[in-house]
């Protein structure tokens, strides 16, 4: 892969299923442009937290301060509060869940279940009011209903986000904090701990093979060298890469879940052959918009043991081969983010890390990005960003599915 191709990947947010895996060190210094909660609930701990929350909500929504997701390390000193996620919480329920995560993180799953039950009760009550009230067609009544719907959506988003952050915490992974831009772009911003092994361990071996290919693509085919080599890249391109990697992780978790199930049940497709030639579906099959295109090129492996092998009664395939075997309609469905809440969280997480992009429309209709900032980041930090984004997308799929099992909000 040439450096010109790498530049296109970063600038356009391209997500590809390449035919080679692994990532190497940079070739040069340049870079193109969530214990048993029920027993604890019976002790009244969570009820006490809830009563405190009710008092706060009673003071009025306008007095509720936005609270960042933080965890108190020890004691009661404010100096011991450590941020665990960059996104700020706005809803009273989100702030309550932050309190629980600060003081009794093991109670978070039960607290989330309780809040989802409250949301379901509130939604059902609103539907009953709408069907029985003669004022249901009144404009003011409709406006109030819209406000309640938006409040529930915001609460739902923050519940899903809490589940994602709790997943990171369960795996002892510290999320990357908000990236602040120094005055000198030559100063690196990636002073977070290296957690590559932890981020790798949250995926199946088959899925991580494809993640390695994703890394190889977006970071480029590089010769062996120091991973602390600093490169300079704009925040806008970095944000697009992070968002695209989150969507890739979401898709990969979804298709890997199906792959693992079919492999366990020994019903993997019989028609898959190691020498099967499959037409490159791009650009015919555009799974997202052109700036976030997934392509599935043919698997040109040499047919070794890692490509296709016999494991007793059933064959074991590489996940990439399985993805290639799926039809275009299935790929389109699996690459679609199912809920507007998930789409919103991808956007909010990206902006929480990199800030809102300063993009303006020029007089000729083109996008003006002259105010975009450039940051210095090492290839190791860039790798961490991509791995975290893929893990976030994977956890997003799990969290979205869990919430759906408790509170039906997805539409066909």
C-alpha cells in the first residue's frame, strides 16, 4: 500500500476488509494528510441513592449541572476523583448512574434495570393518556409528548453509554480522555497508558484477525521501526477515523456473533471453498455513505492452516471468508446501525474526545476546514485510538441488545 492510499483512508474514513493482516511499525516520520446486586438492593442502598436523586430533580431541570462520568478512587476528597469516560451526562438518571458508579459500581446493573423499568412504565402511561384523553390532538399536548419522548431518548442514550463504560471497567481498560490540543503540534497528545493487550482480549481470535487487517490498512504497511514515531494529523481526520472504527467494531461484533453461533451449531455454509473466487463488491455494495464505505475484497490467502482447516466433524473458516460468503442484502443489514440512540452516541463520543469540528460552508458551496487543528500523535497512540474505537463499537452492539431485551425501542 502506498502512502497516497493511506492518506485516502484517513481523510475519507474508509473501512475495508483487506486481504492481509497485522500491523507494523512506521516507515517514516511523515503521515498523510458491568456481584449480586439484589441482596444489596434489599439493604436499601440503591433506594437511598434514588431518594437523593429525587431531591435533586425537584430543584428543577435548569439547576441540574452536567456531570462527567467519574469514579472516586478512595476516601471523600474531591482530589481523588478520576474520570473514566470523556462524555458529559445531562439527564437526572444519567447523573444518578454516575453517583452509583462512583460509590457502588457493583450495583450499576441493577440500577440500570430499574431505570429501564421506569422508562417502560412512563412510556406505557403516556400511551394510555394519549388514547383516553380528548386533548390528545391539542397542539400543546402534542408538544409536551414530544418533550417527554426526547427526555426518554436522552436517558436511554446515557444508560447505553453507562453499560459501555462499565464494560471497559470490567476489562480493566482506562478510556482515553478528552484530547486537548497543545500550542505546538509537534508535542504528542497520546500520553495515555498502553493497553493494546487488554483491548485485544475483548474480541474473539477470529474478529481480532480482521481488526489487525483494519489496523494495517489505516496505519499503512510499514517497515519495522519505533512505534513512538510522532506523526501529525488534523483533529477532523482523526475524528473521522475514530468514528469509522466504532462503526466497524459494531459491524464486526454483529457478524462475529452470528459466525460463532453457526460454528458452535456446526451449520457453517458448506459451499465455502478456500479457492473460491468472489468478486470485489465495491463500489456496487455501499454499506454506508461513500465516506464510510466497507469493502470486502477477495481472500487471497494461500490456503494454509489459518485459512481453511478440518476440526473433526466441522470445518473451521476464517471470519473474513464467512463475511465474503454473505449476500449483499445481509451485509447491508449487518452494517446498519440499528438505533438513532447508537448513532447519536457515536457522534457524541467522537466530539467528547476531539471536540466539535469547526467546519464552515464557503461561498462556492465547498467545506472550509481551514480552522481545523493539527495534533502530534505517535503511531502507538494512533493504534490505541483505533483499538478503543473498535472496542467501543463492539460494546455498543452488546449494550444496545441488552437494553432492547429490557425496553423495546428498536424499530424494524
